[in-house]
């Protein structure tokens, strides 16, 4: 069983781009209401899919390099990487079913 890993700009390349399995990067901010709604959904996905996908979260304000690299324009934002390549991109709050629909084709 796995859980969400909090990372920073310094860890982005190693933890996301060089990961050996798909990585869902969740970008959030403490001042973002919809991010608070998404957090338990992202946590649940990490628990349920932990053996097949790595889930990381980055707070946008202290991590401008990853935000810029992933072209995050609003939060909450999700970026799905497979073998270092961005394969899915979504901004705004979504429900569990939509999140699973984004992730499942890439597992």
C-alpha cells in the first residue's frame, strides 16, 4: 500500500521524470478551496493504485520550476507522466470516477 509523496522542485526530475512506473503529479495550494476537495480523492487513488502508480503532490507557491515545466495555470492541477513523458493534463477539481478514467488507460 502506498500513499501520496510530497516532493519539491529539487526532487521533481528524480521522482517524476525518472520514475519506473506512471506518476500522477498533483499540484495544489493551501489557499485553494477546490484543492481541499481534491485531496481525499487523490489520497484514495494513491491507496488503491499504489502498486501500479506513484502519486506525488507539489504545493505550487514554493515550487515554481515544476509549475513552469508542467505549464500549470490553475490549481488543483493533475499531470500524469509515463516514462518521463506527459501523457495527461487536467486542471480544476474532478471526481473520483473522472480521475480513474484519466489514470486507468495508462496503467
